[in-house]
C-alpha cells in the first residue's frame, strides 16, 4: 500500500512538473517570438537576460557587436549601460552612509562650499539621488530657458563645470519637485571620491564590482575590447551605421559612464537581494526615500524608479546614450528580473531630433511584463508571400471623408498606398488632423488658449484659469515662459500655420488635446480643464507626430491585410490596412477609420 501511495505522489508531482515545464516553454517561446519580430525589422540588436526566482529562464543575443568585423553579440558582449550607472552610484553612496561617513541629509555645501552658495546648503545628498534638487545646472539636458550643458568630445573637470554653473539658480525648492538631473550624479561621484579618498572608479571596483564578481564591468573603459558591442545609429532602418563621435565620459561621471554585461548586471541585482552589498535597512531606503515624479504614481527613488505595471510593483532603471539603450528591473511579487542591453539607437538622442522611437527597449520591456502577467501581446507582423490579396490587385480609391482619400496601387508584387485630397496629407497624421472640436465651454477655453498662444496675446487668459493656475498664467514670469516656449517652437519648427483640437477625453475633468501646425513639425499641448471649464494644468502632448509622406509601402501580412512600417517612414507609428470588397479599415493604434470604395 505504501508503495502505491509513493507511486501516486510521484505521478502527481510528475504531472505538475510537466505542466509547469510546458508553461515555461510557452512563455519562453512567446518571449522569443517577441524579440524575433523586433529583430526582423532591425528594431532590436543586443542582449537579453530574464530570470524567475533567481534562475535564468531566457538568455539570448541578437545582431552584431561589430558589423565591420562580422562579430555577433554573445552573452559576454560588453555594452555601455548609460544611466543604469546611477543605480550603482546610489549603492556606493549608501555604503558610505552605512559606514557612518556621511548621511542622506548632509548638505552638498559640505563638499562644494563655493557652488551655488545661496542654495547649496539646502540641497542634500538625498535630493541629488532622487532628482529633487531643483538645480538649473544639468548636463545632457537643457530646459526651455536654455539652462544646462550638452556634453562634448573634449574632457572637462569638476572645477570647470562648477565655474560654468556658478550663477545657476533653483527651479523649485529642494525636495518639493522632480527634475531628472545628470549633473547631480556627477556631484555624487565626486562626493564618493572626497569621502572615500579614492578615485570613483577604484572605489566602485573595491566596494561593488569585486565583491559581486562583476569581472566584465568597469568605469569608462571596456575590460575586453574584443567583447565590446560597438554603438550604432539607424535602428529600425535597413542599414546600421557605426557611431564614431562619442562625447568624453568625464561629462557624465557617476551618471552614465559605466560598461557591463547582462550577466554582471544579474549578479548585481542578486547581490542587492541577498544582502551582499547593503543591509536591508539601506536597501529599503533605495526604494522608499522617494520623490513623486508627477506621472501617475511613479516615484524616483535613490537611483531607481518605482512604478506599477498592473497591480504589481515594478522597480527599474533605464539608460540611453547615442548607440546604446538599457533597462534592468524587477517585478517584486513574481521575483522576476529583466535585463536588456542594446547597442543601437535610431539617432543620436543628444543632438538629433526624431519623432519616432529612439529605442524600442521600453516598448519591448512592457510587452515582456504583459506576458508574465498572463496578458496577450501583439508582435510585429512579418510579411507573407503566396497569399490571396486579389481584392486590391487593381488600383482602387477609398474615401475616408470629404477631404481625405486613399489610393492603393499594385506594381508587380509590390503594393503601395497614396494619400489624395484637397490638401496634401499623410496617412500617419490622419487621426491628429480630424477636428473633433465640440461647441461647448471646454472647447471655448481650449480655443481661447490656442489663439492666445498662436498670437502671443494673452489678455484675458487669466479668466480661464483656476486659482492655482492664475499664479502662473497671471504673472509676468509665467507668461514669459509661454512666450519662451513659442519662440523655441518657431525656431525649430518654422512658421506657424494653424491649430485644431483633435481629441477631448475625460468626464468631469477634461483633457483637451490641441495640435499646433508649423512648417516642419506639429506640436501638441494638452490642457486639463476642471468641471468649471477652467485650466488646472497643461503639459506637452508627446503623441502628436508630424509626417509629410504621402506614399508608403504596404507589406502583406495576411489575406487582404497589410502592415505599414512607420519607423521607416519618418519615425511614425505603425499602421494596418484591412481591405474588403466594400472598402478598407485604417488601424492606428486602437482606432479604426473606415473608408469606402469610390471607384469599384
């Protein structure tokens, strides 16, 4: 009888194990399908490592580390990890805090007494760590008033930077707001040097890299040049070009000057979990000494971002430099770690403007998380051959509305779509060009603001603001910022032509999306209006895109269904076309626009 029970238990365990194995295999296949689809369109090259319960469940390399040398990426490839460096600098600071050599409340005037003397005594180490210092001084980012410096190819010293920023002021009182600041982490790296009496690179090697066993991680240099993943521009295009003009790492010391591998980063994350690097109290401070970022419930911790994906806490950091993009993060409840390092971006994010994705790493990461949460995702569809597209074998015209029509042509085995109408337009911007202005008080407020901005005549605008916004829209300083924004738009986008309201959403509080049309670029501003139709907030609309392409290539993906690769058409969003005998459907994200055949 005992033997039968044992056999029965073994059988049940075997069935459970088999089911779990099948589940893991399906997950692995789904993740692999995701990366393969992005790789097909040249939207991802690099390395991936994903773990569950500290066991690696997915590890793979894509694309080339050195195209000219015909060297593919391998698990040993070394990448610049960009701003993931900040997570390490934060841990370095916390180790000094544990040793009693400084505190999070220590003012930076202790170490830099001549820097911003009127303000530095109010800025603490913690303010630098969670980006709440409020300093105008910054590197790699400039605001609308021109504050901040862009990194250069030549090296720079701390003293030179302090001299350049000597007249800087505060944007807000330290600890009361959030503003991402690379210069703050350069100051932190120098605090480490002053307190430890060691070069920053030596301290990080002894305090973090060596104890964790990170043998392929270093500051500024690549420990093995043969393993270096070269940086490339042109992500998502037909051809990648090597980026040959990097700026000197001294500009981003402690902020984005570290190189590593997915394996070493996994060791680092494990070491944080198991207490190898920090005591639990210090670890908790990394994630609880936070500053609200002003976006949903996101907060900036000490070198980490604390967010939610669904109902689960997602703690992560990401990085971006010309030719490099990165992310490392944890879904705490599921004990899942995701590490992605890429050696390609679409453009140089420091100097070049681009309206599409500079990197697809965040987008891919979100899809991986969705898979772990049991949600379905949509991979990029790959073109198919030998499928029936007879419905569009002949040139046909489809009418979306009175002013916008589409023409599908077939030449040989190639399909194309052309926009036609009273005025030139692009299929990518159709949803932004449609005027959804409603004749109500919300539209009245938005249109008054749009007219005030475009004419730069702000008389009467204060009457459309709530009490809090009157402190901005009713002051010379606030209106000066709006005038500065508009001057910046004109400088970079050419002459202003028109505006329209393309979306109104919300119940009592409405978000009204205004699209300002310029010669080369369209710019969006969203007004948040309360129930009394008063402006209670305003922010830039990142979803607004501009494109002047009136002809695009259609890639057949199934019967009478086509994919439009937006990234290769000016960096725009991907679209789909589904044709039928009666017409077609243009799919833009979750929006479907129907068009009827007008010459069947």
